[in-house]
C-alpha cells in the first residue's frame, strides 16, 4: 500500500530590533519571485532546527526564534506539491546575503512589500494583524 503525505516545511518571518522591517528572499528556483526565507524539514530535524538552518542557509544570518506563529496547510499553497508550513517569528541583526536557493536577501519595510509567491502575502497579513499595533509599531 502506498500513501501520499504532504511535505513539512517552515517559513520564517525575520524582523529587526526596531520591528519595522522583515527579510525577504528572491528565489532562484521556480516558482520565481519574492518569499519569506524557508524550506523543507529534513529527516530527523525539529521544526525549530529547520527554521534556524533555513534562515542561515538563505540569508547568512544567525537568527533567534521568538515564537511559533501559525501553520498553513491549504493544498494549493505551493504549486509544486502539497506542503504544510509552520511559520516562526525570529529576530536577526546584520545585512542579509542571498545564499543557497536565494538569489538575493534584503530587509523590506512591511509597508513596501513586493509581489510575493506561495501564500506569503496571507502569512505576512496575518502576522501584521496579530503583531502590529494601530500606530504601526510591531510588538512581540
């Protein structure tokens, strides 16, 4: 008997100390476009370890996880196959560099987001809804 299961992934909303911006990556591989750093969980790896590893691999920054935010499981969220992503909020300091499968990585103001791939626009909108005050400042 053969079973088909979704692939576990992580996405990371990396914010700075001022909480005014997040890091986005420009993907090298399809689907092309801007996205949150993230990727597949390796066999034997915890979600938390995968988030820290993927953040480092794609941005060259060491990040500190602040909290697990939410999971997203819509079967159509990734056009390649069914994934379930657990999203983490993290903090980092420094200038990101696009590495691994990221062509570029950069800090972006929450008010100036480019077009995003996957369901990352929804993820960021949910994040803003939960963590940004009416004055526009981010609280965690």
